[in-house]
C-alpha cells in the first residue's frame, strides 16, 4: 500500500508558504483586449470602485503573478490526497512530480493536449485508466485529478475510465470557443481537466471550499451596469406601496425610499416560521438569511429585500398590495441573490458562511511534466441547479425571470446571469470580447435562441409568450394551492405593463391580437376574442379540481382551477386557420350577480368592495349542441358522444376530458361552438367546441376539441362512410356536403 510522503520541518514550512500562494485570489491573466475590464467599466460609468482602488488591486495581482511565474520557478504541484506542494526545483520536487502510475506514464500528454482537434468529438485516449475506486488509492497526480473530476456517483463504479480530449474552439458548449486551449474529460462527466499554460492565471479559476474573493462578482455586476444600458435597464417606479428594506449594517427594517438594494430568492421550506413583523431583525436568523446579509455587504451594497421580513405577513392589505408588483420589486433590485442549494433557509449559501462547497466541486490542480492541469466545471448551467429544490418551486420561478441580474449560489460554485451575459466563478473567459458590437449582450454564438444561459432573456415580447410562461409555471410546486395565481401575478402584471399590454382575467390571458389570417377575417380584434382563444387550454393527464384553503374552488374554465401542467399546444397549432365566431358574447359575473362585458370590466375602476369583485362565473352566449350517451373511447379519458344532425341522423364525435371523474352513459354534455378551423383532411372547416358538464346548478368545463366527423349514421342508425382513400392514399369525401348539426343559440353559465 502507498503511504503519504512525510515532509521534513523545512518541507512543512515550504508547504505552508506554497499553500498561502494558492489561497491568494485567482484573478486571472489580463484579457487580450485594449483595456482591462475594470478600466473599461470605470471609463464608461462612475461605478462604486475608485480608480485608486482598482489600480491597487491590479498591482497586487501583478505581484501575485510574478511570484509564481518567474523563469526559474515552476507552478505549485498539488496532490489532492497528500496536500503536498512545491515551488522550486529540488530533489524532493522531482520525486513528487515523478509519482505517476505506470498507466498514466504511458499517456502522451504532449500529443493529447497540444495538438488541436478539428471535430466536436475530439479524440479518445487509447489507454484507459483503472476503476474509480482504484484511482483514489493511488499516489499518482493524474489519477487523482481524474478521480476528482468524476464526482461521488462514480466512486463505486467498477468499470474502466475512458478519457477523451477536446479543443475548446470545437466544443458543443460554445462559450468555450472564446478561448483556445485543450481539455480532457473522463467518463462523460460534467467536469473537465484543462491544460492551462498560464498556470493559476489563465482562463480557469480555482474554486475552493470558501469564497475568498468577491471582487469577481462585483466585476460582473459593474460590467452589466456599465454596458447593458438598454437590455438590463431598470424601469424605476415608486408605485410599490409599503415597500421596506433591511439595513444590513443596523439590521433594522426601513422604508425603501430610493436606496439601491439586493433581493433574495430562496426556498421557504415546509414548516418555516413566519415572524411577526418587527422593525429589527430577529437575533437568530437562518443561515441563508445571515449569509445573504454578508454577501450584500461584501458586494458593496447596504440594503436588502427579503419577502419574509420586508412584507408584513400578518397584514392582508400589505400582501395584497405587494404580491401583484413582484415584477417591480425584483426588477428594481441591483442584483438578486439566488440560494439554489438546499431545501430550506437553514442550509446557507455554499462558500459564504459555515456551509462549505461540496468536496467533489472544488478545483484540483497539478503540474505533470510541462502541463499545468486543473479541474473545472464544464457545462452551464450546472446540473445541481437544474435539479435543485429551488428550481421546482413556483414562487421562485417568477423571481428568477423578473430579476435583471442573478447571482446564483450552488453547491459547486457561483454563477451570474443577466439579460445580456452569463459567467461562472471557475471560468475567466474574455467577457467583453464575447459581446456584440452594441455591447448589450453576448453574441448569438454564446447564447441560446430564447435564453442567455439558464434563464429567458425576459418574460417575453411575442403574442403567445405569456402562454409559454404559464405552461412552465404550472409544472412547479406550491405549498398552498390557493397561491396558484399569486405565485405568477408578478409575471402576469409584467406582461400587462409590457409593449403589447397583455392582460388576463382569472389567469386566462387576453391575447392582444390574433394571427394575421385570423385578423383578416374579422373587422376588429376584441378582448373577447383574445380571451376565447386562451380558453383552448389542455392538461397533460386527467386531473382534479383545485380548491383554496377555505374550500372554495377556482373556476373550471381557468387553468388555475385544475392541478397539473397546462399547455396550449393544440390551440397554437390551429391558430393560422382558426376563425373565432365574432357573434359569441362574453360576460363576466360579479359577486352581486351583475354581468358585464369583459371590455367594460377591464375599464372598471375596481374598489375593494364585494359589489365590484369578480365571481368564479362567466356567461357565454353562443351556438351550442348536445353531446349525449358518452362512451369510453380508444384511450383513457377519451369519450365518444353522439350529436344530432338535421336530417334526423347523428354523428359520433371523439373528445378528450381533463377530469378524473368519469362520464356516465346517461349524461348529456353541452358543446359551445367558439369558432371554426380548417380541416386537416379536407377543404371544409370544422367547429371548435368547448365541452361543459352539468354539475349541480352550474356547468363545468372539462375539455375542448374540433368536431371531426368520425362516423355518420342515418336516422335508421345505418352507418354512412364519410371518407375513403384514393389510389394515392389521400382521403376523399364520399358525402359531397358535410351534414349540418342540430344547434341552438343560448347563454351558458360556466363556473
């Protein structure tokens, strides 16, 4: 068995000195641009750091670089297990650097890490390393680097470890193309081993268990403030009633005024205590709160907004006033700290206070021959954030989207993202060079189509963007079902304040206009038409009704009234050929049972009285049909119902129910015709029906569909084939004219 080398007392002194060098902040080599990042930021905008401080920092960095990169020095060698380092050539160093196992000694690193690869696939190293559990026990520098890049899930893996090398300019993750270096990857993990010719001062930073340097994060914020003057500009508003802030220096709660502040997005956790509102913070704060106060001060800010302490949770007036304007609160924050690790406030921010970063996430480095090798996170965003508890919560969804700048604390490292760029603590990529000419954000090469990195560039500006946001939100978890509309109210209000002014009623978006083809067929696009389009939503699987804490139900016609992910995929597919019936009339019903048109209600000056508050009912006046004798179809919750036709026969129509409550054979459902769409099988148009089920004294929405005539029967019950396939396989109508269905104009009350 291998034993740890035991350095002499002189060696221990050298060890301490070298580790002090490594603990110094890895500020990175100056970017290959005309000005340093800090100089450019200061030149463009009067940011908080003075030029004297910046120049002092740069002198300190220059001194650090010269202390480890002299012509007669070598880069410190760290063996992750033995924690042994050396800083100059001597016999002891040679012995340490020579500790490579026979397998690693056969790997030609020069060929692998210096030769450029022309393909995304890179090159597979023919020599495979032993199982992960064996790598940990070896006193081999390269084996330990490979092992540290695998992660804890590979520790018991008994298979051999394959290695692959890549060129950064050919990586699938295009942010790597901003630099030119070679990387190794073991076993398809999320970490890379990078050959860094600059040693500690290259494009890869060392991530340790505790954060030592907050200047990196301040640089990111300053860059965004200086350059992203359009895309990340705050729309200042003083219309946030009762808003308060935490003074992190005095730990008191003060009126917000116009103080620049930091906001926090975190998971409250089950059973979290709600403190009575006080003007001073409690003495014993959860770790996440305490760490965020520390981060706020270290970033150069003084004021902090946290919902639990800045909103009087016992005041219904304050909560009702501030929940709808969460978009303003988060957008006005200079940066939002996102606690993406842990499942409650006791966890803390990794790397800030008592919570250290996970061991597998820390950087390891070693000098092997002429190569300075360092491990680093390889993908953005990290899987830990994507799989975190924070990512599953409905409330935090809107907090992240509405924030202009986000500083994400994960178990591995810290990430930053605004509406223009994204960057991480372990990567020191040339951010300015990655920007477009207008400096408002990264070039398309470094961004997704709709997202900068982890998050959308904004809530959205297209006609249908609000449907996508609701669909994403509905997949997330809420502790209290009655918060379903409150948890997205900030996003909904942001759409209303946006360019298109998209409003909603009980969560149903009132789309500002329809597609061009649809618009050309009507004289005027009305809010009623926008509302009717949004009624065509569906749920992935049969669901149950959602009730509030006092047992009251949300409306069945709104997605808020049902559990489960909602989507408008089918309706959006129909839109180019869908024509809304302009004669359909929509009235909203108030608590006093008055009914008024949607357009009138939108313009109503609503006061806090029961007489002007909306109820859960809407009234539709439209053509309706009877759907009777429903029977089970080919799949669960698909039914086949009968609809009468004018010649005395009937058709069978297949429709999908979103309700878990089965329909009975003797039930009669009501189909409300909202409009017509072009048939997928012929040049004719098909009615689009909203399906309603009788429930006591009201009708409940259970689905919708287009009226495809699968089967047509005469009044004697004889089947008539509607379509046949011709010789080329195309469907042709065997009945020249589709039968007219029996319908009647009536008003239906849907709750």
